[in-house]
C-alpha cells in the first residue's frame, strides 16, 4: 500500500510526517471520508497490514462510542484510525484504556491545563472532553482478525459542543501525529492486563476517582482494576460489583 504523499493539508498544519517516522506500515490520507473507521475496516478486509493509519482532513459521518456522531470539520482536529492485528484476548479487555492513557500522556507536553482520563475511553483537558477513542474488532470465528482503533482529537472546540475542550489551533496536526501515533503503535503490542505501573498512571489522571456517579450504576468511583473494570463503593463504603461496560455519568 502506498504511503500518502506528504503535502500541506490546511492552514497551520504543515506537511504530514512520513509513515516511517511515525512507526507505521502505511499512512493513508484522504481529504474527506464518511468515517476513518469505515475506510480502515475496508482496507483491513482487503489485506492492509497492521500499522496502517487512515487519516482524514474531514469526516462527513464520524462516529464515536455508542453510535454517537463526532464533529469532524477540516482543520478542527485530528481524525484517524489505526489498523491492528493479532492482539491476544486479555489485552483486548483493556485496549481502550491503554489507548486513552497513551493519548493523555502524549498530549500533556503540548497543552496548558491538566490532561485526564475518563473510564472507559475519553480524554479530558481540565473539565472538557478533548479526545475520544473507539475500538472495533472484527472476528473470524472466535479469533480477532483485526482491530480498528479510532482516535479523534479536537484542535478547535466544536460549535455544537461548547463544553468540550481543544488543544488549540496553535498545536499543528503534524505535531499531534508525531506525539500520539508512535504511542498508539506501541500500545497495540502490549499483552495481558494492566500492569501496576499502568494502574498507577491511570490513577494519577483518573477524572472519576472519588466522585459519585449515577450511571452505569450509582456509587462512588474508587478506580479501575487490572482487567479494566470500574471499581466503586456504595454509600456505606462497601465495595460493589465491578462494572465492565457502560458510560459514566456524574451525579
């Protein structure tokens, strides 16, 4: 698969980094797509190797977790999907968390403010969502054949989401790619559940730790476990059953 030509992609963006400099097998760049996730799935089904990144200037129908749309205007952010293959099953349970942590760590030196993570797949800058992650798996029988790892990072706060956050237009897209993509590639090689070091790194950035939530269950968040489950206590301080799926809604 040919790498996209490095060329200017918009005011302030500069040229795209090369696939090699990002640790990729290929970089597929399009001006407009319906969704980088959909194109990545099409390319993976046609045999695109692991480490292929799909990048778009604009998504006409970008989507996030739970079928929610993701505002994806040209120049307003980084809209990309990475193809991964062959992850072991234990790593799949925690992949979205690892990706979120990797994005948060990559963004920290580029922005002012505190970059935090929100279980299971959001990255916040102070009190606004700055990046989202969507992981979709395609299976052959019971074996994962490939994953599409979608990441959207706001450079500009969307008009219809004033409570969101952005890294700011002064942070060019090529700088975001250079900071984030190599970390994403490395995370796809991780095996097993979260390590003690990863749990500590998550805890230091955990937006929800110590806060009360009303969904997906009602309780006070105490953190996450090695398998990626959310841990909580009830009003009496008694540990509740771990939560393995859902979206947090604060009280």
